[in-house]
C-alpha cells in the first residue's frame, strides 16, 4: 500500500514504549511461562499500516498478539480508560484508541481509520468477543469495512491455547502452552458493498480457523 495520506510507521515514542514493554515483560512471559511459539512472523510487513484480524479467547490476546508480530498493534479500548491519569498516556502511546460504550460501529470504525492513517497495525477480533473454543464462528464485517475504506491489506492471525489461560474460579493465569500463527496478507475488499465485505471476511475466517486447527 502506498497511500501518501498515511504514515509508513507508528510514532517513534510509541515504538520505544512497545519495545521496552515487550522485552521486559511480554517476551519473558510468553516464551517462559506460556512456552510460546510463533510461526509465520515473516508474513508481517515491516512498514505501512494494515488491519490485523484474529480469533479471541482471552484478555491476554492483545499483548501476546502484538509482541509476536514485531510491531505494536493498536486495539480499541473503552473511553473511560483515557480519563485515568498516567494510564491514559501509556495506553495511547501503546496504540489504544478510545471508543464509547453503546455507540454505533461507525464511531469504532472512524477511530480505527485514524489509527491506520497514523501508520499503525490496527487489531480487531473477527468475532468481536471471546469464544470458549477460541475459534471464529460468527465473524463481523468491521475489519473488512475498515480495510475497504482505507484500502489497506488484512493480516489473519491465529492464537491457540489462550482460552485456557484464565479459568473460572482461578485468580491466576495458568501456564498453558500458547501458539501464534501468522497467515499471509490478504488484499482489501474492492468496495464496501456487503457482498465484497462478506467475501473477504469469510476468507479471513477460513484461514484463521485452519491455522488454529494446526494446533501446537
């Protein structure tokens, strides 16, 4: 993608925070506590924004996914977090963008498009919520809509094992094995008409579930 309106990379300050947090906390936790494995990292473009789509099984997914790609990934966060002193600056530097609860998808899409223009990899969970088996069953069209409007590619990613990290009744994360598989970049929909969005969304869903089925 070569859109002159978009920045090629994330802000330098955000990259600095990302690598600090990644090297000091996320990487040691991922590779030691969760015995993490990553396949397909070479599929991640080293510059230019795109939309990262994945399955979702745990609250741990955003930092684990972001650290595995070698570039920070901007996820949406509830607006209330951006009113907390210190925290608001940290999550903004790390790429989070605010979305109001109860607002329409248009607000979320607009916020994500702004992050794309700033050079970020923008992350969205394809189903929009966690699923018990971590597979994608009912994909939403939001990711394809953002990719279509910005005309940036999509990158399908599978997270395997994260749904077992937090179990009901247990206050601590379990040291379960986690595997992340990165698929190949997918071209954006040619238009934002529903049929085009559904076609690309289904393609992402199939790839993510196939990667997930490969297991450990």
